């Protein structure tokens, strides 16, 4: 019956709309991605608001311009492909241990997260882990020279690499005891290394030829 079909369609549309808003709100967006979402939404509405405006399109393109949903979807797909042009999947940052500022790390991750369209919660975790790891490395490992930060992203993974010349950062799997923490600086460093494991999905440290690399992996 038509009333049942109408109610089911209305219910489905409401669910899809709310889910779409949640997805958009969970992502960081720069000017490109804001433009993609805004123009796609406006294009879809234009079909219903001005139904006769697209009457002169070629016959082969009528199926696209006849439906607001189809036009909005096609517009979003095309603009999304164009917005990816020039966006690097790997970015690097050089950090001077003598002039380290957490705000610079946060700004770096925020900017790259928006360019990538990454989830805000993942970027926040990565930013916190990166800031804490650099602070710990500077205090505990006394790196000889600047630190190199490399961030790599795809739709399923966010990986961070912190490389420096110095001893490896200790990343214990078990929390040090209160006595170890209070009795020596080594206990505090072990606690900091243990806490780094709690915010990333995987953490590892390697050392080769005096060059240490700390790896952070976040599922996306």
C-alpha cells in the first residue's frame, strides 16, 4: 500500500540523513572538503527547487539531472576526486628539541587531518601520542640533533614515525610500580613509555646504527 511505502521511505530517509550528518561531523574538513559537501548538497536541492532549469541538458545526461539524489551523489564523487589532487598522503615535520612547542605539533596534525578528511577522534589520539612521545624523547633520550616526524594516512590507517639520533625509547608493556616511579627518574620514563601504548593501537621502537625510530599505528 502507498501509505506503508511512504512511511517506510520517510523513515529510511530520516535514518540516512542523520547518519550522513554524523559522518560529516566526525571528520576534520578543510576548505576543499567543505566546498565538496556544500556544493553537492546545493546541486541536489536545485533539481527539486528549479525542476525546469535542467530541461536543456543532453539526452544522455537526463537520468543524472532528473533526480536530486543522483545529481548530488555524482557531484560529490566528481568533486571528491578533484579535491584529492595535490594532497600528499605522507607529510614530514622537523622538530628542534631545544625549541619544541606542543602547539606546533597540534597544528600540524590538525592541518593534515583536515586535508585528509580523517576522523577527529583518531587525529586527537595521534596528536596526543606524538606530543607526549616527543616530550619524553627530549627529556629521557637527549637526542643529538633534530627529530623527524613522518605522518602517513589512508582511509584505514594513520601511521606516525618519530626518528632521532639517540638511544631507543623504552616502551614497557606493564605499568611500573609506584615504588619504581617515586624512587627514580627511570621509573617516570618507563611510566611515560607505558602510557604511550594506551593511546595508539600499536607502538614499536627500533634502533639501527644509532638512529632510533618510534612507530605509532592507529586504525581508522
